[in-house]
């Protein structure tokens, strides 16, 4: 008598493509519902503009709906990183900051291609001053600085390029925090082969692979980040995505050595949640230097509540992307951090309020 895996069924399953494998966990455990954060929060890392929408439209079609989500989830304020410069910045400020005072803060982004022009450094400083005068509350630096931005000679421009030093110094003088995204997950810099733990994510987004020889290494980019932070002690830096690195020991060393360096936790629940003890220890060690953010866009109430569960509960082994057939960043689950109240106040609100002048 043959069993359920007899004959051709066994052969079919042995040849099952990875893309079709979507196991259902059978482990059971507590499910803690956290509707609102321990205290009102500031989401310091989100995208509300048109830059990443794909079709040129606003990432948030209905601002009133977003405000309703924020009110229902205890979100006092959202930082919009999509201000850009010029008219784009003005339109973001008009739509969010000016129309809803206190609920949104828009950061500018500079066009680093200015370095290809004569007096490029001066032009960038002038752009930053105009952005601050218009109402920008910070400067967002994306990962293209170091990976793809080139100067007039075709050379890659790193964040610690001496020509950019006056720009970052001016940000400090203007009181503008610099939220900087440097490099990317280490797997993106490794060969996209059968051993790469994020292969499915890379296959879905081929331009996220930086393993080609013409790209700098992750170590080189992170070294440039440290060099920049060290050279600009009067400028506040917020390292996006848990300090731009999975190596929490390295992130901790930067927080230890450079009091002007801070981190947000946006978009890194998957990474922090598979090292919950190390992540919890890092946040408890530097409670005034870690900021709440989601990088979930367009954001929904479920996104906020999942983060609250992750930060406040003691739940173990739950999906960081519930509803997704295959987890987008890697095939693993996460465990919550169960942070104490004395840490949550700063993480959710106090640290952002201090740095952003709320």
C-alpha cells in the first residue's frame, strides 16, 4: 500500500521550484494586539511625495485618510523625506507642512549632480540654504551618493567627498538633521547565487544587486559614512535603517564614538527581529540615540500596529510581513523586543522631538 508520497507525487515535490514553496508555520504562541503605542510617536522615516510613486502621482492620494490613520494609531507627526528641492519641495511643504501644521515635517534632498557644474559645492550650499528658508526641516541623503552619483570626470562621489564637506557643515549650522542612507543589506553586495539569503528579493528587484565590480563594497561605503560623521561633529546625523548596517556591534561602536550619530529603525524589523536580544541591548544601551520610523509607504494602520507589537510585546516567531506569501526580505520570522517603558518614551517621541525641535 503506497503512502501519500508514493510514485509521481514524491518526484513532483522533489522538483518543486523554490518560488512555489510557501510553508505554513505550525508553531503557535501569543499574539499581542497593540492598537496604539505606549506614548504618541513620531515616524521619522516615511515617503509621502511623488518621487517614489512610479507614476508621478502623490504617494498619499488622500491626506485626510492618512491623518485618520495617524490619529487612530497615536502618531503625532510623520517626517516626509520626499521634499527634494525647488518647486517639488515647495509643493510638498504646501500639501503637508503648511496645510497641517505640526503633523508633517518635510526634509529636502539635494541634486548631487551639481558637482558636475562649475562651483558645484557653492551651488549645493545655496540650494540647502534656500530649502531651509522655504521650510525644510532636515536633509535626506539617499544611497545613490556613493553608489551611482558621479562627478564631471565620471568618478563615483562618496558621502565623505571633501567637496561635500561644506554642504554638511552648513546643514549643521542651519540646525538641519541629516538622515542618511548609505549602502544596503550585505546580501545585495554578494553574488546573486543559490547561497544568497535574499536571492528572491534580488530577483524581484534586479537593480538592488551591487555585486558587480564597478560598485564599491559595503565596507567601503560604511567606512565613508563613519568618516563623514567623524569629520562633522557639529552636524546631527541619523543613520537610516538601523544605522545602515546589519552588524549591530559596528553600529554600537559608532554610537559610542560619535555623539552626533543617531539611528532610526525604519524598514529593518526583519533584521532586528532575528537578533532580538542584540537589538534590545543596543537600544537600551543608547536610549537617547534611537528613533522610531517605519519606511512603510503608503502606510496603513496595520503597519504601525505591527511595529508597536514588535517593540512592546514579548511575542516570538511571528511574520514581519503578514499576508505576504513569501516574506520580502528573507525567509524567516521575527521575535519582539519587549522594550521597557523608560526606553519607549524616547524611542517613540522624545528623541525625535529633541532633534527636530518639536
